[in-house]
C-alpha cells in the first residue's frame, strides 16, 4: 500500500510540470503586458558581477552573459522600470572596478568583515557551500588543517583567501576564474583546490573529470548578496525593494530554467505498473502472512536466547575491563554503601573487596576533615542525582588502610538503578605527582628569586661603576689638598671630613656589592672589630627597630686575611635570618674574640688544624631549629622560610666563604631556644699590621719614581685626577682618553714606556686587548689595570687572574702610589733575575 501511495504521489508530481509551464506562460504573458504598459526606464544603474559562476552568472557560447542572476535582474528591471546595465568580469577585476566607482551595484558577493568597511549589503538570496576539492589519489584530507603544506588553488580576489590563511594555508596559487582552476586540476597542475560548489560541479561535469576528485565538508557556507558603495543607503533600499517584488513562483521559474527538472516516464505506464505491483503485493502478503507469523515467533525465541548470551558475554567483558583498569572503580548506592570495588581500588586504598562491600565508603577512606561535607553531599545526591562533584574532575584527600594520607583525582557519575541514584567513581592516586608538582613549584620560585637577586646585582654593579669613579675623584683631590694644607690650617678639618665621608661612601658601595654578591674578592689584613663596627649601621637598618642589636667586641682581636666584603656578606645573611626567626622582635648578639685550638680539644673533629683563630659569632633568641633542619642547613636551595621569602642560598654562600678562607663554621640550636653561628678564621701573622691610613701616608712619602707611565681612562675627571697624582709622585705621564689615542702615543713616543695604567672597560677596546696591542711597540712595558666595575663584569676579560696586576676604584693617592711602585719594582726584580 505504501508503494502504491508513493506511485500515486509520483503520478501527481508528473502533472506539476505541465501546470507550472501553463502558469509560467500566463505569468510571462502578464509580465510582458505589464512591461509594455510601463514607461521607458527613467534612469540606468550599472551592475557588475562574476562572469564565471555557473549557473548564477557566466558567459554563454557566444560570450553573452547569462544565468540565474542575469534573469533576476531582467525581471527586477521590469518590476522597477529602472534600466539595469549588466557587466560580467573576472571577479578580481570586478571588485577593483567597483571600488574605483565604475559601477553602482556589485552582485554575487560574499559578505565579510573586510568588505563591510567598503559596502552596504542587501539581504542574502543564496546559500553557497565552499569545500576543498582534492585528487582521488590523495588520502587523509578531511579539512583545511590537513591541506597545510599542499599547494592550493583559489580564485583571485575571493573571500576564501582569508579563510585559507586563517587555517594556516599559505602556499596558495591564484587563478582569475573558477574555470581556469578546474582546467589546472584537469591538467594535473594542481591537486588541491577550492571552488564554490555550484560552479565546481558544473565544470567538473563539463570536463568529464568529476570521478577524479573528492571533496571535504565545507570550509564555510557563504551567502550571495548584492552590495552598493558604503553610505549609498537610498540605492540599497531601491535595489532590495525591487527584488522583494519578485514572487516565489517567478523565482522558482528562473531556478527551473537553469537547474532543470527531473525526467519522468509516460503517465499511463507508471499507473499500470503501480496497480500490478499493488496486486502482487497483496497476494504475497496473504500467502506469507500466516507462515511469517509462525516464523516470527521462532525467530523471537532465538533472539531472546542470543540476547541473554550476549548479556552474559558483555558482563564478562565489562568485568574484565574493570579488573584490568589501573584506576580504582568504585560504585556506591544511595545510602553511601559500597556495591562494587575493583582490584585497582584494593591496590590504591589497601582494602580487599570483601572488607568493604556493603560498608560506608566515607567511614573507610574519606579524610576525617571532609566527612561531614561528604555526608551532606550524599543526602542531596540521593534525592536528585546531582551534586557539586558529579560530572567534574576533583582532587581530594583520602585515607589508606594503613592510615597515611593520599591524594586522589576523582571523576563521579550518576546512574539510575531501580528508581534509586547510585554513584560511580573513578579514582587515580596522584600523591607522587602532587609531590613532584610541589617540588617543581618550589624550584621555580627559587629560580625566580635567584633571578631577582641577579637583577639587583646587575643594577648594583652598574651604579657602583659610576659611583666609584666619582668617589675616586673626590678622594684623590681631597687627599692631595690635605697633603698641601698645614696642620693648623682651619680648612684641614673640613677637608678631613670630606675625605672621611667619601671613604664611608666607598664602604657603602662595597657593602651594596657584597649584598648583591658582585664584589671583587681582594683579601687584605683586617681588624675584625673595626670591620664589624663599620657595618653596624647598615645591619640596624636591615633588621628593623623591633630587633635589638648588641655588639660585644673582644679585646685585642688578632688580624685576619680576608676580603672585608665577605665579612659584610656573612653578617648580612645571618642577621636577616635571625630577624626572620623572631616574628615578634628579639635580640641579636655579635661577638668577636681570640681562640687557640690544640691537639687536646675537639678541633680535629670540627675540621680545624690546631692553631690560633679569630672567632666571630652571631646569636639570636628566636624560634630555633630541630636536628632535621640542622642536617640540611648548608645545602643549596634548602630553606625553612615561606614561599617567596628566601632562595636557600644564603647559608650555602656563608659556608663557602668560611671554607674559602680556611675557617670553620659551627651551629648550635634547639627549638624555642634560639640559634648561634660560630665561625673560626685563621689568625694572620705578619710584621706589617699598621693601619691603612698610616700605610698610605708612608706610601705617599716614599713611593716616588721617575718612570714613564701611559695612563688610559675614558672618564675625564678620573683621567685628570690620576694624572696629577702620578705627576706629584715624580712620574712622567702620557694621558690618553681613548684606546686609539693611547695607541698613537705609544707609537710616537721615542723613549721607554715602563708602565701601562689602563681602565678595563672602555668604548673602543677593553684594557686587556689594548695592553696586548701595545706590547708590539713596548714589549718590556708592564701592565696595571683599574676598574670601578664589580668582579663578575671584569672577570671574563682576564683581569682578575693571579698574574695580572689590578687596583679597584676608588683608590687614594697612597694606595695608587704603593701599587704603582710595587708593580714597577716587581718588573725590575724580574728583569734582574732574568739577567742572572
């Protein structure tokens, strides 16, 4: 009966074309009469469109523009009485000339963001699919991402060009028309191309190559519009209004003209065959109805048996899957009682299946801190099958059977069983992963802190260079002024105050570099008490007003051979750590003293060679440390401070400094009892333990000479000062502000140049390279380098090597006199030794 109905329906459809043809005749006749009654077009608008877009607009065999859009405009012309002058061009040319103002309306245009800035658009009148076509020999192209790397052909000026580039396709070859693209595909010049689907099918059929190509789902679906220049809204309204006058029946007539009609056979033949088929069907139904009914019963019985067997196999497979799963799979009923527990759950939580079935899940494995919340969520879940955890991935704390805490990743789903809500949870033990993530986060924060310290150090180094140069000028001229001023002169006291302030400023610069770990390591004989006293002011500012700083210097403390910046660095680190250990305020005590270690005490065990040592200790009454913390205290990156408060490098650096100076550090601490750091430094024995000022004055008095010195310094004030210092000492000075000037002076100087005194870092050439270059003119000339930059900046230039002479800015006249004399005398000794 259904087939018969379908045949009757098809017979009715056969009559429709005749009715449509008749109606079209009447409509066309009416339209012709209406057109005859209309007046001649009062004006003309120029319309441009694509001339290669069948069946919408294309050139016929004689080059005449035709197609659906052309017929629509002709009908629009009759409806509006306005003449439409139609022009078909290659699409890129059509857009160019429209933009140039040669046309009023552009048709067959897609709307996009770029074009909306140029045009106003009518409503869309056709949906166009735009797929990718590819040769049948190519497999694996299902979308634009798969075409990346292929050369893709596309139409010049087309909307699809932007779409391809957004998908990462950049190897695009442009053709002026769709027909040229398909011809290129036919000739094998391209394997992948994009053409709007209607013209693509037209040309692929026309050229007989449809079977050679496949197509992807559409890249996008475009819509045909008509458009006018931006702002010409009156013309846009007039165009749209004219097309609104075209009826659906008239539009269908145009579509049928160009898209064609289905082929139908003679009506009486189809009717006769339909009747015969219905009779045969009825006879067959009557014949087999009874037989089929019995067969159906037997078949249904077999199906039920097969279904039961399938259910058993499915259950077996499902159980095998859940048993083999690496994640715990747990099912609980609406009361929270466990109804399923797979082997992975046994491994993760420690309970065997028989221990947990029909027992409360939350009492077994939920963390005690979370049980109340779990119970509340279960009540809500049992009523609604919904909850905060359903359908989400959560991280939760859980308890293993042995009592230790684990972290699980849980996904929860709800299922309905006999009108009751049950929950199925899949859990994964991520305890180890979380530990690794926490360690990684900690290391990342330590790295960030280290980078901050590096940035501070870089800034400090740059500031110190310029500051040291200026301090050198102040110290040098003040010292020379003091040397020329009588003791009773009232100005002498003022000059002495300027000199002392400059020395203290140099100490502040040194302390800043020590804090940033950028100071050059230059050991010298130190009075530890004086060194610590010079640092107390800065330490008090660092620890704040709520912490009391006590200074207990030992009497007649022996000298030590160290870089004073290292003492600064040790005390800064220890005082900051002590301050952080006393959140509510407290007390820090710094002590010095002399200690003698012999074979009878514990010096060997402490790692000290028996002998005389200077002791430096820092004590606090803070929170103290346990033995576990003490065992890791000097490990790099180990810290007990909160995240972002410390790098874990301070005590490791302290340990390295003490060991570098052949000393020992000991720590004593208990929780709640405070901490004491005790450092031992070897006593320095020498007959030259005079004060620095006395040594400088003695050098000024005795360290004179008559040698020739080539002085190279790019800072004018420092150059002038150093020149005057050396001249007062009796030396002949050849000053140069640049390496180029120094090379010129060295080449032109006829006598011997005994010493090169050069800055390290200069614009044209560094001091080391300059010295090497000048050695060709004066091979017996010795070198002395100076710099205000910190150690890390100049170390890689080779200046800090042990065999290279170096003086750190700022320096006094006495320091310079002593250093220059020592270098020159050392060169003379080496020369005499070579002669013997």
